[in-house]
C-alpha cells in the first residue's frame, strides 16, 4: 500500500519518542533524522523535507509545552501539526457553489482519469446531488463506452457522441441536455506527455466548457516530477485542484502528495483502491492522523453515513437500548461494516487502534469470520433470526450443514450475539455522565485484556 512504509516508519519514530524518559536536544536530533529518512524514502523532494524538519526541530527546541502537557506529548503534536501544514493545511474536497457546477478533469494517459470521473460522480450523487457526465475524449476508442459503463454502475447519465472527432461539438451538443443538473463532470482526452497539441485541445475545450473547477488527475507513482507536472497543467488550463489516484499500489506516493501542496493546485481527493467507492476527500489532518496511528474519525463517519442511513442508525440505536436487538440487527450491522471496506482500513481510522501492531493476517481472519457468519445467518429461518434463543439441538445441525459451516462456528456467532446483547444491557443502566465514564473505563480495561486475542 502507498505510504504504508512511511506510516510504519513515522509510528516507530514516535514510539521511540514517547518511550523516552526525558526529551533533550539529542533525542530531538534523532527524531528529526528519522523523519527525514522516512520522507526521503517516500519520494518527497529533498528541499521540502529539510524545510519541514527544520520547523519541527526549531519548535521542539524553542517552544514550551503548555501546562498539563508533557514535553514528549507536545513534540508529538508539533510533528502532527507540521506534517498537516506540509500537506496543505485544512484541504478537503470541493464545495459546489452554483448549479450546474462544472468540473473538467484533465491529465495524461494511464492516470485513471475516466475511472476517476465515475468515482467523483458517485461521491457527489451519494450526497444527493443530481450529477451528469460528459465524455469529450476522442483519442481513446473505448473512452465513451467505459464512461457509459461507469455511469450505469453509479446511476448517473452520460452524454457524448461516439465516433465524433471534435470535442467541442460533443460538449456543445451535450450542453443542451444539462439544464436541471446540480453537477456536470467533463472527462477530457490525454496524451503520453503534455504536448503542444494537448495544450491546444485543452485550451479549446476549456473555452467552451468554462469549468468552475479544473482538476488534474495524477497517479501516485508520478514521483518527484509531480510539482512540475501540476504547474504545467496549471499554466495551460488554470488547474485549481489535484486528484491523486492509485494510492493502493506499491508506489511511494509522497512526491505527488507533498509537491502539489506547495503549488497553486492542492490535492482535493484521493483514490484509495480500485473499487468505485474507494475514493475520498483529501483531508491532511485525517490523513496525517492515520499515518501516525492517531485515527481519522471524520473519514470513518463519512464511510458510516454511506454504509447506513440516519434512519437505520436511529432504529438500530433504539433496538440496542430497548434490549430487542436480535440476529437480524446483527446481520444488518455486519452488512454495514462490509460496505465500509476491509477491516484493516477501518481500523486505521479508529483513534488508538491505528498505532497497534495488529498483524494484517489477524484482520484478514476477522474479515473471513464475518463472511462465514453471514453464510450462517442466510441458512436460518426468519423466526430463528428474530429469536436466536430457539437455536439448539437439531437446529444447530441443520443451520451448520446448510451453510457449509461447523457447529463450532455457529456457536461462535451465537456467543458474539449474546456478548453484544449483554453490552447493550450495560448501556441501559447509564443514567448520567458519571455512569458513562465508569462504563467506558470498564470497556477500555476489557479491550486491553483482549488485544492479544484480536477479538473485535
């Protein structure tokens, strides 16, 4: 995974700091060297590396920790703040300020521009905007068909003219159909390099589209040429944002993320995988939080909102607190978890869990266990799902056989259900903030005892 080594390296560096008895200049120098090494190995420009680590060192040596905060905790916070600043500060998406808002995607061949158009369309459609896509790429023979397929997948209409060689004519014909949409995404042609003919074509299409935002789509493996790349496109069509793709690959990725932050084209979105839903706003605070093992609650909540509606969440909440929680509700909860993505990615967003050295294999086992439990529930009757207490004797054998599972696996599922129900009963007794604090402390102690078993 891109930047996984950077995250592991930074977490290791901070563990060295937090485990130290006291903080002195020697320790700060070691910390700075470790951060420099981590960033350089992730393909970040040398000058940028020395700029950010110089600020970290100066602040760590000169600033005094606020009252009540240990020096080493204060230094960790300085590292966090400077890395966030390094990656563009607040960042985060693109506000749709008018209707129809026009986004034009530009970029070279092989960077995933058309796929990104589909991901971007889904992202905004999920936020209740009426979205349309227009294909003006006349260079790739399959570009129109690819966008049509993506449009069907995300439920968004696609406009274009298959076989037409003039992108201006395609846009002008499509424009007549675009009234009433909140957002229009225009996919453009690319080339192997930013040649004169590509610049001329982009200028022509830019003149007719008149985009409210021109976004450069750039792959994570572009390396240290990212800054030059972004500046060249900015000069050609006034790019005001970048989307980094292929952040799930093996490329280092640091060059693309950091170089764009110091141009006039900050990173707006990132592609975190091949699937259509593996796409998110680039928020430097959350991104750095994940790198350092601090979690990213904002991104986690975004994923949760996509996985389960507010009404469903409220309904589940009422059932939990009333004690009427059953296997159907547990199944619904598991389905929502599946929509949120692989467990290892979700864990990184949870504060406190991102820094744990939980082997990937252990998380894969948990994902597999959830899948097995879904098979077991699919083999149950509605009555059994609503009244799990009925499941015993011959029912155990029938459900296990019907799902291709063992009775032991079924007993494990029922045990998980009983534990969840017991937890909900504990919440029923919470009548004040003091009660809640006691309950949370109890849960934390239970969690600490269970870490070695990786029981989620």
